[in-house]
């Protein structure tokens, strides 16, 4: 083989390799390689025949098997990382926990005797709505009540609210306007305090 011919083949192989490597998926690389080398003198006849036979077998398999299609990933956009929206809770100094003519929060909570965080949140939301005269209940209101009665404050009040919402006691879809559901109201009025064993 002449030096000139060898150099030409090496140049051709380099261009084919560059074109094939533009694809991310192995299947597309294989298809590009096959397309670019078909009928080319770059491949010995036995290799070209083997590729054609493999393509025929692949086509046969694809005719009998349904392969799920996946959307091509865009190399331009990096996947977005989800970051949790942090809710800042602070002590609400304007909240009156001892309204005149109404039970105080501490008296009401002690009467209902909630033992865990979800019932405590429901008791708190109920008292804030019924006796605290709070129209838009927020995580800060709940934090303030927990601190006033000296209950351990949940590490993540919005998460505790979501769990109470999952049990259909509260509607916490709007974190700045937490609402008591009918189920939560019935729980407070009819199920608490729990019967003593």
C-alpha cells in the first residue's frame, strides 16, 4: 500500500471517528459508523460482511420486540437540582394566647392532651381558628404555640403540617393560610382527649 493511500485512509478514519463520537448513545454511534463505512474500502470484506449480517439480525430482533422510546437528552441543559423552599418560622409576639372570654391556648391544649406532633398541630390550628381569631394561620403561629406550652418543636414544621395534611386533618397547601378540615375539626371535638386505657 502506497504511503499516499495510507495517509488518505488514516484521514478518512479520523473524520469517521469524529463524526461517530458526536453521538452519545452507542446505538447511534454504531449506526453512524455503519453508514459512513458502507461500501468503503476502509473495511476488509469480511468485516463489512459481518456488519451487514449483524444489522440484519438486529433488524429481525427489532421487528419482534417493542423497544420503548426515550426522549433524547439535551446536552445544552443541565438537569435542575430541586432545592427545598425554606420556610422561616419566628415567634409571633402579637399572638394573644390568653384571649378574654375564651379558653387560653395552654388550658385548651392541656384539656385535649395530644401526645404526638400531628395531634398537637391539629389542636393548635383548631384553637387558633376558633379562639385565637387568626384568619391566616402560618407556621410561625404554630411555632409560637408550641413554645408557649413547652412542647418540643418539630424540626421541620412545614413537613409536620404536610403529614397532618396527609391524614386529612389540615389543609397545608398554602403555607401562609393553613386551614382545618372537617375531619380535623371532628377529631378535636369528638376524639380528643383519647380514652384512657
